[in-house]
C-alpha cells in the first residue's frame, strides 16, 4: 500500500458511502441481479457446496450470492450473510425473508478483521468486495484463517479498467470535469485487483492452494441512456458522490459527454449494452 494514506479515514468513508448506497441498491435489485447472475452461478459452482456446510458471504450487500448457497447447504447448513454496512444487511434481511430462507444469520462483519473463530466455516463467498477493502491482502489472510483446512474461497473482483467501460467511462468524464481525483495507484477501488497474475499471487501469498482464476464478460443493459445512467448512479457509490457535486451546467455537459462516449455501445433503437469483465477465482485453504 502507498505510504501517506489515512487508512482509518478511508475505511470510515467507505462505510459511510455504502450505508448511503443501500437505498439505491434496494431500487436496483432486479437490474443488478440480471447483470450479475452469471457471476453468481460461476461462484456457486466453484464453491462445490454440500448439505450441512457453514458458509460465510463476506461483503454480501443485498445477499444474492449467499442466498443461492443457503438452499444448497440444506439440510443442516448455515449461511452467515455479512457486510460492513448495517443498511446493506437490512436489504439482505428483507430479501432473505422474501425468499423464505430459515438457515441464515445476518452479521455486521469487516473483511479485514473477520470476527469469527479460526477454522469455523467451510466456504467463503465474496463477490466484488475484496478490491474495495483498504488491505485486501489482510482480508484474504483473514478469509483463510476462518476457513477449515481444505475449505474454499470463491470470489469475484473487477478486471482492469480497460475491460470495464461501463464503470470506467463515467469515472473518466467525472475526472475530466474535476469532480473526482484520478485513482491512486495501489489504493482500494473497483480495479485494484484487476489483473490475473496479481489476484493469483495474492491468493497464494495468503496461503491458498489450487488457485484458479478466470474471466467472465458481462453487460450493463438498459432500454435508453436515462435509465442506464439512473441505474448506474444507484449502483456506483464513487460515481454518485462525484456527480452530486456538479452544478446544473456541469450536469448537462457531463450527461451529453457520457451519451457520446457510450455511443459505440448504443443501438439504433437507443438501447445500451455496455461491456464489463470480472475476474472470478476459487482456491483452497
Ligand atoms: C459492490 S457491493 C457488492 C455486494 C454483493 N456482494 C454483490 O455482489 O451484489 C460491495 C459491498 O462490500 C461491502 N464492503 C466494502 N468494504 C468492506 C469491508 N471492509 N468489510 C466488509 N464489507 C465491505 C460494502 O458495504 C458493499 O455492501
């Protein structure tokens, strides 16, 4: 990690932003579920779940990935659905109740200090969480500590920015308008773990074996620009925080610039399908 960072301030800011983001994530559950479903499927298959297992979903947000696991570990299994944010867990509780799940407990847990006993879970799931943590190497070591010997971590992190125009284009435009600072190299953020060799070596350095890393392409789709952008602002905390600083003139200019840069992904009908790519990994403790 680069020197001179105030890690505690970064953690506080992340928590505040995600607490505030929960309302938007609540609005976008269906859209996000559709975009992210192939990734959840890969992670669940790779986890090789069995009845009776104890599973931790770390940085679970609204909980979708873990909830798929909850069904597969019945009878006798338990899912711990966890996140740093109480507001996100509220969404997860509501969703878990809607799905009629009875083998789930909900806990506020930080990924860098997982408040669970040594070797107490069989599988850890973490979709799009580790790269947001201030010290992802510590989080991976913690993950291994709570896993039983031979237990599995199954995770997803975003690939590099150039493979994720759906996230990168809005960030670029906001940086150009002076509303966002360019990302610090080595800092936490969407693309912090976006390289296959890096993710592979971080898992091995944390003590994991049998490491497999693959890439999955996704697309953020919407019938037209306005709904694409509204959904994006609900889902991307850093984009929303920066865009909210724009005055009226900047708002119009930013939206026009964005629509122009998204033109290569916009059909004649106006519908958008903006590509992204995630890395997925599975490894054994
Ligand atoms: C991009 S969302 C992903 C949510 C969910 N896993 C999914 O795939 O839909 C990231 C989540 O990570 C959580 N998070 C970020 N840093 C964390 C940390 N250090 N410890 C625990 N959770 C964290 C946030 O609160 C947020 O709910």
